């Protein structure tokens, strides 16, 4: 069983923000695989598929480790069977990077997961950085139309990589 965890904030006011890119990617992945987020468990809303579960923690970003820890226990998962999908402010907008392990970088949600679960595989989607804005203000800002078009292409790339992960075909670091 593979566990795909998209990071984001559950409150509707964050739905179209950069910090909810992880939720947007797993929403697309779930739709492509015709599974619905119709269950609540392990501090998450989940969609179950054949050999995988897609999860959106409802703990808010900075406490994502609580949900991932519960998911890991509930599904008796190994670290290598969990994939975290998240935004990355330190990568160019639209770039996608898969890593088997590594540091959390500047991402507080991933920091919490690493502290509570360990260094699990992660799929980062670059959101770029607006130097004229405070970091927190930027990640919580609404994605503009031009950026959304760029990110939609990145979401498609991310979903293709998630499919490979689920099938056990993604086993080396990859940047696209």
C-alpha cells in the first residue's frame, strides 16, 4: 500500500493559495484515478484506490507530521511507501522534483513530518518566490492566472510521477 499525502491547509480560504499546491496535485491525481475523498481518518480526508490511498491532512500545514504519523501506523506503512507532495518556494515556479530522502529545507510542514515520522520520499512542486513579499504572505496569497497555468502543467507532471511511485517504478531522484 502506497500512501500519497498532499500538504495544504484545510480551511477553504486557503484553497487557491501557493501553500495548497500539495492538495491541488493530489486532487488531480485522485480525479485521474477516479477515487473520491469520502472518508475521514488519521486526521485526514482520504480517497482509497487499488494499492494506494490519497490523503489530505486536516491538521494545518505546520502540524502535518501528526496526520502522517497516524497514517503510517494505521496502514502499517514503511517510510519508503509514503510520498509527501508539497510546494517549494526555493524552486522555480513549475519545476517538479522527486527525492527519496533529504532535508525539509524551508518547509515547516515537511519539517514537522521529518521530526515525527522520518525522512520519507517527497515530491516538490516549485512555486517560486516573490522577493517583494514576506514569505508567509506569499505562500498564503492567491495564485494569479498566469502562475496557475504554469502550475497546472506542473501538476500533470507531478501526477505522472505519482503514478510511477504507486507502481514502484520511481526509485531514483528526478527533477523535471
